[in-house]
C-alpha cells in the first residue's frame, strides 16, 4: 500500500479545487505521487461497458436510471455524441486494442468460448505499445479476444496483469458459462467468490493503490455489465420499482456498474493520480432490445446491426485541466482512434508493421478541431454487411434491423442500398438512395476502396498475418 506523508499548502488546495472541479471539496492525498508524475506520462483508465444503451446514462439524456458517477465524469470532460464502435463485443475490443478496422484484423464477429481463433498474433496491441513506453499495464474485466492457446491470452498480449473473464455472458455470481468456469487471475483459473462487477472494481482499486507512484498506469476496465444474463442483488432493484421485468434488472446492473466506477475513481483520488489521469468511457456496441431492455434514444435498431443504434454509443473523455469540461462533441470518431491518440500522449512509438486506421483525436477533444476522418468505415458481423459515414452522409449495404448477430436475413452486394443524411435524420427513417444517385455513387466508391484491403473473417480461418483480399474464403 502506498503511503503519502507530504501535506498540501493552503494555496495549492485552493488552486486544485478551482482547476479540478470534479474533485469537489476534498483534496486528494498523494502530493508526492502527483509531483513525480504530473509533468510526465499520463495515467490512462479506459472503461468499457458491455451492451449499454445509447441514452441510458444521465449524461446522454437518460432519466430512468441513476448514473451519478458516470455523469460526474462526463460533465467534467467532453461528451462524445457521435462515437462509433462495432455492432458486437469482440470486434470493438479488437478495434480498440489495435487501432485498426475489423476489415483489417478479421475480427468481424464474436469469439465463442474455446473457438480456434483470436485476435491475430501479428497485431500489436495498445497494451504492448504502452508497456514499451514504460507503463504498467493491467486488465480487469472481460477480454473476449481469444484464449484457445496461451499466446492469445491477455498476459501474452501486453498486459502485466489480468483479472476477470476470458469469454462473455457468464453468470455474474458463479462466473460460469454453462458448466465452464470463466474467471482468471493472470490467465490462471481463479475461484474468487462474489458478484463479478464488484470483484472487477475491487481488483482495479487494488491495482491503482499498489502500482508504484512513479510508474504510469494503463488500466483497461472492460466490465461484463450490463450484458445478459440479467442478474443483480435485490438491493440494486429497490430504486426502480416503477420499472418492470428485464428493464428493471438491467437498471440495477447499470447502477452497480456506476457505483463500481465511482470506487475506482476514488482510488485514483486517494493515491494522488486523478489529476494526471485521462479517463475514457464507452459502450462496446449499441444496446440490445431497444425499448424493452435498453434505451437507444433517437437511434434506429440496436446491437448486431449497422444502423446507428448498433454502432453509435454513449461515450466521453475526461481529464481535468487538459480536456475542457462541459463540452459536447458531435464530430464523428471511432474506437480505432484511441490507439494512436493514447500512444502519442504516452510518448510511445507508432512505428509498426501493420498500418493504422485510427487518427489522433486529441485536437478534437481539446481544441475544437474537426474529425480527422473524411470517412469512417463501419463493418457488420460479416464483411458483406458494411457502411460508411462521410460528413453527415451515411451509406449502408445489406443492412437489417434484426437485433442479432449474423441473422438469416442478410442481403448481399446490390440487394439493398440505403442512404441517410444524419444531420436531418439521425433515426435513419428516410432512405434517400433513389433520390441521390450521385451521392450513393460517391460514398459507395469510397466504401469499396476502403474494403479493397479487407481480410477474411477470422471466424472462418485464423490468420496471424493479414492476407490480401484475393485469398478470402467465401462464406
């Protein structure tokens, strides 16, 4: 346990309170730790929710569910209203960890337990890049990027420490998926007892407190909440007596996760790290069962689709004194952008064998710059289902509304083309493809250019080195 004996001068306390309003009236202990780290590399906390609705949190306009910790962090920084991910779990994690679109990693879809594939071993991960830059790296929560061989597991992909689940959809109390235990510490089976959200937060707090004060920390905190199965203790249901069924349980699960996030932030405050910590948050995909389980607000459809409700998620970035507070950013950004942004902030190297799709978004977050993308590629759970956003325009090929992965309703090239102007129609209600053939041609030409280097789905054939499109196996 770190101990800090240096006291704060009164003037410093006043300056801190004015500069960092999210800390409230209580100044953190740990001036010594701050003194060592403030001028150097920032600590990085990336929080990833699982299956959270676009409009469920208060900072995104939600009114039914209490999310005070998330709201406090978001409003102290920049709320990202047009932040894109992938339609399901594993692909978003692959994009975040590599800075590369799923069309280039081959991780289009979910990795099933024990499946003989994973994030290709030729990919350099964010954890590897940050560890090379001198960071302590830790993952507490859900990995979901491969485990069938040791080389695919977190401690072989750049994390000094791992705690939590390899797969997804585990029982929150038994930590089993079916009959298989899925709870690990440093990639070895672990028998810890308790509610998974609580355990993940407890471990994250331990890591924050025990990491040496002069060592920059990258803490990746991907909760399995609020993914099914829908389970939470009765205490968390009590505030939501007006809700019913799964929606009520989901609300309690979200409250438990929000509480857990507050505990981790408190540990950052306690150790004096908070002032030099960039905190980023997003969901890994849009909410499932919109209107029944989650609230995706004005967005169409939900998880598993390439409509806005499947890929546009609640998100924010907060760093008191560095990212201006109270901002709402409408510029389109993508999960791939965090890789180059964070590595650059950490003073790491972006020189690597595989090219990046992500762009540095620091000027967007801090200086009101426009999105660094003139186009964003949005792939579905199979390569044939894809979309592109250019400015306010979005083109979709072979989309469907079904809230499921790889539904049997897939339509392929030429069968279904949709065009929407998101500035006027965020709900994607009026298909303008027939009225705007030139715009369709423009966006489709750019989309096909981006897909020209696409690789096969790893679910078909695991490849540790990206292969050209001509070698793709047909489904």
